[in-house]
């Protein structure tokens, strides 16, 4: 089966569009015209004003109208470190209703808390184990609905060192819990050591080495470039594909070697000031990579 391309919808409601988000239908119409196979839903206003049956069906009708699938969803969820387990699982179940209604195969999660210290007065190991335990239970809940639970690590959130990411996926120890590997975040983590607590952890072979460390544990891919900087001193600057420092001729084969077998390949232009203006060029860049390495 030919590989499928999608793009994250949050790029058109945040960053340069925070004052005037682009309506969901306008985004879907444009990406359909550009030949994308799907969309990755940012389940936030205004694209999803509320997670209700009525609003979910509106999104479904628009996707059907423009013949687009969904590669995954980023939806609101509390901190796994500071939440009560029952509250966190309830939030996951609420988001699963969205996944089931819209046939979304992957639910993204994050640690939420900043990497400025361990939250809630816990010590490091207690916090790490609590997050892993909650995600293990959440992964089990998701598995019952046929939805993968994928964790997106990044500089803006706790546990962002390469060794922490690898350790977490093995600590959770559930076949339905996998890593969402964002090429830009991976560069900032493994090459720059951005916002690492304590001593920076740099990998000699950078992103490619990081990928091999996660062999068999990658469940989703976000492809985007990096200029080596942080957006607002918080998370990675998501530079348009082909404009930054990443060597995708090395990265794409490494992704495949690391065992990524899913059909979806997703572009993430989060916070890029004029994301819609560079979407077409990013699609062309991704298509060339797919033709060269993946098909």
C-alpha cells in the first residue's frame, strides 16, 4: 500500500494564526487540493469547539466532503504526574470517544509539566514511575478500542532526554504504548540538548542514533526541519521541511530501519508564523522523500 501523508491542524490555529485561526473547512479544502491523504486533528477550538457528539459529527462530515482520513489526534489532557489516576483515565476515555467516532488510529499524549523541576513535591523516581504507571493503564484502555497511545517528547515538557524517552517506553511496558517521533524535537533533544534538566545529554550520532535506540518502539512520525532554536524559549522551532539543519537522507532510512511500519507520514508546522503559505512546499519535499525511500 502507498504511504499516506497528513499534516497537523494545530499549525493553523496557533502561532501566527492565534488571533485569526483559519477555519477547519478552509484548511481541509486546501490540503485536499494539495494532495494530502489526511489530516491530524488538533482537538482544540475553533477546529473542535467542544468534544461533543454534535461537533464530532460536523468534523466527520467535512472530512468526508474532502475525502480525507485522520492520522491521529492531539487532544487536551491533564498532567500524568500530578493528576489522580482516575481523573487521567477519564480524560483518556473522553478523548477515545472522539477517536472512535472519527476512526482516529492514534491518540497523542505528553507529560505536560515543564522540565524545570519535578512537580508535586515528588522525587524524580517517584514521578517517573507514576507517569509510567498511568500511561500503562491508559494504553490498556486505548487498546480495547483499537487506538494506539503515542507519547510526543519535546523540549517544553518533562523527561525529554534521549535516555529518558527510551527508559519511559520500556518502563510503561505495554505493546500499545509507543513513541511519536518528531524529527525536530529529536534534533533539539539529541544534538542541542535543549532544556535538559541537569547535565545535557548529547548523542554522537544525533537523530539517527536516537532512532536506533527506539527500534521497535516508534508508533507515529512527525517530519519537520529544525534551525537549532527554540520557539519562545520553550519548545522546538518547527522550520519548514528543507530549510533547516536536518539531513533527511539519513533520517528517513533510519526511521525505516528502526521498524516504523505505519502508513502515515505527518508534517508538523506547529507555531510556524505563516504555516499555510509553506504547506505546499513541505508537501512537495515530503513526497520526494516518500518516492525516494519509502514506496
